[in-house]
C-alpha cells in the first residue's frame, strides 16, 4: 500500500487548466483516468486525509504510485481524451459498463454490391445500417419475414448466394417471391440496392409514403380491372401494417430520441436505454456496472453517454435505426456543467442535440417505464453470484486470510498442464483480476524440451519461462527509463513522451515464443506480454506441482509472489513446505473462486491440446512420404483444405502447390493411395458399422494429466 504523499506533485507543478489525468500503479499500469475543468483543484482533492475520502477513492490513491496529466484547450477536448484513454487502458478503478446480455440487431449490409438483410451481434461495422437492438432474435426474424413480401431483399449468406449463381437457380425464397433473386440476374444491382434503401427507410420510421404508394397502386390496379395485382397489393399493405403494429407508438409527435434511466445502490448501478425512432420503440438495451469509484447519478449518465455514442462520428449511416446520435437524449440527471457534454454530442451527430430531463407529458411517463426496467435489471443482476462485487470482495478476503497473504490477491494467475499420453504437452495460463476473468491476458505454452507424462517438470518449465520473461521485461523498462529519464521528474503534463500502459490488446491464447520487450512498447504505447506480476500463482495439482512452481520462482530470485495448489480429488489447497493442506469450507466463496480459476485454466489447456492433436492427426498420413518436410506438409493441407481432398487430387493438381515438384507430387499421390483407409465393415442385416478406426493409436484415450477422459 503506497503513501499518496510519496508521489504528490510539488506545489505549482499542476496547471490551473482543463485536462485529463492518469493514476498509475507501481508497475506502470493505468488504474484510473479522469478529466477536470481545473486540474489543480481536482488533483489536490485526492491528496488529503484518507479518512475524508470515499472508501473506493482512498483505495485507488493508495494503490497508485504516480500521477500524470495532459493539458487541453477546452472541456470538450478533455471529454474526448478521457473517453479515448478509458477505451485504450481499461482502468480498473473507472466505471465499467458491461452488457447484461448480448443484444441482436437487424443489419443491412449496404457496403456490399447486393445488400443483405440479416441478424447481427457484436461491434458495428462500417457501411452497415443497424436497426435495434432487439430483445430477441426471433422478433427480428418475424419482422423481416413480414417485410420481405413487400421488400424482397436478399437474406442469404455469401456461400448460398455464390452457389445459386453457379447453378443458375435461386433458393426457395426466390421461388416463393420473398427474394428478388439477384443471384440469377432477375434484378440488377442498382434496382436491388434501391429496394434495400426502401427497406431501410421503412425501418427508420418513414412508413407513410410507402403505404400511400401501395394504396394508390391498389386503386389503380382495381380501376384497370387487374384484380389479382390489386389483391396482392392489398396483402402487402396488410403485411406492412402488421409489422408496424409490433412497435407500439409511444410518442405521438414522431420523435427521434434515446431515453436513459439509472437504478443504483452503494455498490452497483444498472442503466437501461430505450431507442425511440418515429415515435416508436425500435430497440432496448441495458448495462450493469460496479461502482468502483465515487460517482453520482449525473456521473453515471455521463459515462453511459460516452459508451453509447463514443464510437459515433458525424451523421452516422445507421442513424435511421436506433444507432447513431438522435435529435434528443432524455436523461434522469444532467452533469454539471452540461455544456461540454452537449457540444460533444453535437459533434458526434453533426447537428444540435437536445440533452435534458423530461418534466411532464408522454416523455416523462415513458421515462418512468425505462426507470422500472432499470430497477428490475439491477435486482436481477444482484442474484448473479459471480458478478456480485460484495461476493467477490468476500472471496478475495477469505483467500487472503486462509493463505496468510499480506494483501488481497487482486491478480491471480493459474497454470495447468495437458497432454495426450505424453504427446503434445501444452500448458495454459489464465488471469483473474478482482475476481473476474481477464481473457485478453490468457497465455498458452508449448512444452518442447521433453516429451512424456512428467507434469512436475512441465510445471517448473512453464513457471520459469513466464517469470523469466517478466524479469527481462522489467529490466528492459528500467534501462529505458534510465536513458529517457523519469517521466514524472520534469513536472510537464504527462511528461512521458507518449509512454503509456494499459491492458494487453492481444487475443486470448497468445504464445510466449516472441521477442523480449519491456512492459510498455514506446512505439505503440501498448503493454507487452507478461508485463505485470500476480499476487498469487495457483497451480492445478498438489504438493509436487506446488514444489515445482516454488522452486522455479526461487531460482529466479522472486520472493513476493505467493503460490498455492488446488488438488482436484478433495479440493484441498496446498501451500509450499506444508505437510498438510488447507481445508476451506465447501460453502466458502474463496474456495468457489479458486475452483473457477482452476476450471478455467483446465478448459483453456484442454482446448489448446485438442487443437494441436487435430493438426497432428491431419498431417499424420503424410509422415510416411520420404523427403516431405513439415513446411510442405502444411502447404499441402492448406492448399487442399483436408486430407480427403488431397487424396482425391491428381498429380498435376498437387504440382500447383508452391514448393512441390512433379517427383514429389507423384510420391505423395502414391503414398496416399497406398495408405487409403479400407471401407468399414457393415452388418448387412442391420446396416450398422461393426468396426471403425478412429485415427488414434491402439488403446489411446484422450485425457488430461490426471487421466480424466476429455
């Protein structure tokens, strides 16, 4: 626990200007980002008697080891920079909204030559128009099914589209009139795009013009005695009206607005958003957050607006749906001051945005409905054990007491070994921070120095490799700081020349076989792998595995990282040098957290081991080909996609693979033909296969290091 006075800036160093500031811990990681109208007043408020600070604020300033700041011209710039840094660094003491579920949206891929209507989840893509999000995917499909009668836009995947174009026949929707079949040329690309734009206009709320056009067409067809055409248009009108009825009118004046409500207690807050377009509720979504900083309702609203509209720029392509910044945003409380936030929203939209609290009428009544949804979401979230901040805090406290640790293990790393009867030995490293999985920092290892079922030796190697990298990166950082100077010595705003720290941006499951670097890359500003040490290392196993991990740390001279093992059979916690395990009650939240960490490490290791096993089995039939190395094996499999296709290929087709000559191609073809599997024996009476080769060695059973079937 650091003393805030040890890194408090000297009097006169902090400017009395708008800006953004960052608190870093002892490892250089950004743990909090904030903005201020006056940096001097805001930062000075942190360096006072700890008893006068909010409990979470006091925890933050005692966890931090340094503070730095950047001066900007206006509060709007401060708001933009704060949002950018929060997204980049993911500070653990900032408000973090997370979706309580994954919401689907109706998407129209306008960037394609033939736009496609589909259900889509995840981050927004450029050139795609979105409508929603909806509570259920089936609600989107019902709406689309009704509208395809009037707007027969393509809904098939790229593979189906390509296949239909090749064979010259449309899919079923093309035959029944729910697709205009651009795949076979029934409609041109320009006409199909116009059809997609009409579909988007209708979804955006511009329904009157389409209904009037269809009604006029129906009357004209009836007057011309084309009764079949008139009947079809009548049915189209009815289909559009049924689709409109699915979204009830809530605001009579065709308002485009987003309504945001917040329900909170001392520890958590739930946010609900209703997207209203054309007076109708077009979408709904919700977030839940742990209040890890002292923030009021207005502050929660500000953070919610940043997350909701932070990625929008200008008049977004999808602004006709529920995405983009609408003309009006209704909130339960206004931040003080409100002008910078209103200007920021106006910049995102490209025109004025009304940001206000509804006082009367239909909008106030609808806000009450949104508020009830937020309260229900908070109550539901409270029942989820793993996401309860109080439960996680109790679990960390129980682990601290049971293992006799100096501080709570805010970062826990767990390691597991997996192999198939001694082959393809791999290991996994999973990371939990504040009791939650941090998948961006998961790592996996290949054990190449030996083969066999020596799990203790494998554990020693993995721990040694992980912490050797940590020490090398720490040394490199020290050398860099000695060359460039201490970032905080000159008193300049953020005087680190762009050196920043943040969460690892690499995908889960990165390998450790890459060049050594410091924990922070001066060129990219991103942290490198293994940059931050844990407070607790958990190994999957008992005394032998714990002893191996402890020995590896001692050999590297690391004495400030605790080690324990969790044995599977009786869920016993083993400590280094102890003859007897620590027994935690079965109802212990601490034991529950250790079990989740261990099970996640086991899952991650097994997944990696299975992927390696699958690759080795695919290339196994090529092992008997003389003179064929690993590189050309993989090139052959990559070119043909599977061993079955390679076996069916001709010599001329095999010669087309880069690096494969005719003689080698002939050898490969002959070897695969000789090794072709025999057809399985079949019982002629029942039709059942009575003998089948699974491609594994005789008697082999996929298992982890405990012999458990996988």
